[in-house]
């Protein structure tokens, strides 16, 4: 093309982009940035104030029972409102027992589903289907899970559990016959309820692994499973552990489904087929008809549950920080 002829090309977009981005912010932009930052700080402070308010109110209402019952409330197994004798040891152990069982089952399947849907094991269409189905589990109300457990899960596992008891009655965790609500159906339903949390957070952690890490391992001759178990999973371990901590916190505080399925017996047994109780189920079952003395004891139990949840999340956060400290330079 002759240099004297006028150019038919459009304007230089890169030059226009540099010009537009190099301009100093306007007064409106500066003002909106200040307003947005202030709103963000305000909402953050509001969350802290709300949490502090909840803890304060629970502690204030629990203080009379704490002074009256003392530490014996945590190691006593009786709950008799008529005699004003209260203890939540079976509920504490039952809460931890059912939550750990649910975490083992739900955590295993949740991490497995996250691995399958994030590492190219299935087609894009099936991956989207699995993701949406699991996310929909979080939208199901807790009481519906409880009803499903009563009318579907318990009748389904009753013949199997009783057959195991008759043939292997000496086996641990199957010492008693199974007739209705017990630890096993409660833990299974709880595992399904925490599955969306484990899957969603673990999937995001696995997807956030830098692509150059598995690519480098493949370049060194590693197989697919070697890359997954020696590169991807260790790198995403902090996020996966975070999902388990969140799920465990959800399991500790679950109320309605546990109240319908665990049996609400003021005893604790290691058998999966025996009824038990949890702190959340105790609160749901006794609060509507509780007298003044029982209300104080229930608030004490609520404070114990709150402290347990906060401790679990605090310990989990500390472990997550230590686990991810060495991976910050990879991104």
C-alpha cells in the first residue's frame, strides 16, 4: 500500500484502551469506592457484633444453671425436670458420635464426587448433572429428611440389621436388635445432609490447583492416579479439610432430622442399632414444654453446643492455615 494513501484501518484500540485506563479516577468513582468500602466494613462489623450478641445472650441465660449445676452437668446422665436433676453427658457423646459417623461417610463420598466431577472422569453433561443434583440436596428441608428416614431408610435397613444381629450378635456396633429410630439411620441421613457442603467446597479446592503442577507431573511420566494422589489431592488438602470442618459444624448443630431419627433416649451406647440423643435434639424436644428450671438447664446445654461448634471451627481454621502455608507460592 502506498504510504501517501490514507489508511483504511480503524482506530488503534490498544492506544484507546491505554488512554482510558490511564485516566485518574473521577470524583464519582472515588466517592463510590469510599461508600462501597464503608458498606463492606459495616457489614463485616455487623457480623462480628451479631455473633458476639448471640454468644452473650446464651451465656447470660445459661449463667444461673452454670452456677447451680456446675461441671456435674457435663458428666451426669440424668434428666428429670420433676426433681430438677439435669445432665447431658449422653447428649454430648451422642452429638460427637453421630457427627463423626456422618463425617466419615459423607466426607468420603463428597470428596470422591468432587474428584470425579473436577478431574475429567465424566463428560461435561454428566458432570453438570451430578453437580446440580448434589446442590439440590442442600435445598431439601431437614424435616423432609427426617420423614424420608422414618418411612424409607429405617424399613430398608431393619431386615439387614436384624439379620446381622442374629448371625453375628457378638460383633461390635451390632449388639442389639434394630426396631426403629437409632444412631445408624440418624448418621446416614446426616451424611446425606452434609454431602453438598463437602462436595462443593472440595470441588472448588480441586479446581483451584494450578494446571502447571499436574502438567509437570505428566511430563515426568506419572500416571493419572499418581498425579491425583501425589499432586492434586495434597495441593488441595487445605480446601478439602476446610470442607470437612464446615460439614462437621453443620452436623453438630443439626436438629430436626436428628430429633426424628436418633431415638431421643437419655442413654448412650456404641451400638449403631441402639437409640441415642444429641444436644440439638434435646433442645428441640424439651424447650416447648419446659419449666423455668429446665429452661435454664437447656440454655446451659445450648451454650455447651455453641462452644463445641466454635472450638471445632477454630481448630479447623488453625490446621487449614498450617496446611496451606507452604502452598501460597504456587499461585
